[in-house]
C-alpha cells in the first residue's frame, strides 16, 4: 500500500485504531471481520463512516502541476455493545430464583459496563490519539468526539441485547505523514 493510499483509507484507520484500544475491554470486531461475529457474546462491533472533508487543505507546490489535498474529514462511528438478553437466559433445573436473578443481573451489569467502557474511551480518544503513533501513525482525531445518541434494543429473535453508541468527530492527517507522498 503506498503512502497516499494509507493516508486516504480513513475508515480502516479509525476502525482498527478503535478496535485496538477497546480490545482490552471485550472481544472487538470491525466490518472486515463481519463473518466471524455471528455468535460471539459479549462483543463490541465498530463501524466508521467517513463524511465530508472539512475544507482544511495542504498545498503541494512542488508537484507538477501543483495540487492541494484535504487534511481533515468528518466521521461518525458506531460502537455496538452486544450481550445475550435476559429473555435468552433460562432458569436451570434446581437453580434457585435468587441464583437465576443474580445471573440476569450479571448480564445487565455486563452490558452497562461495556457501554460505560466505550463512553470512557470515546471521551478521551482525541487526546490519546495525538500521541498514539502506534494506532494512529499518520492520523489523529482532531477534536473531542461528540455523543450522537445511544439507543438500546432487545432482539429476542436474534438472541441479543445491544446498545449502539454513536459518535461524531474529525480525523486529521499528521503533517509528518505527507513526507512520503509524491
């Protein structure tokens, strides 16, 4: 992959960097691993969408002819936190009501914890990216990510309970990334 392609592949950059950061919390999948995710629970799925360029550009006056390239883009990212719904949990033979309710409560706590972990990550992702050259070698998140809502749904037919955390932000290209671009 040439330098310009690795700079312009913004969706993969975001998804892989976010997955790497959240992998300590739970099993994390990106769109590139979609075939693997059907049954894994708990899990977090990450899908980024790149929006319009912000208008910020960089000039390359030595190119013939001279060109300018965009250096910042808007993005949205959806983090799907998925666990088994409490309706998928059944009371086992010989299990007391209290033990069953404790298992149900642990499932509810697990989803709440995943959601809280993603929110905590998103609240500092921009600041962390500025110095994270491992996950963001050519990019950074240019401003704090903004929460765009987090609907929850129980899908009994699929056997999942999920909360979708949606954030918006801006991704920028580090000035050092342009060194290898022709």
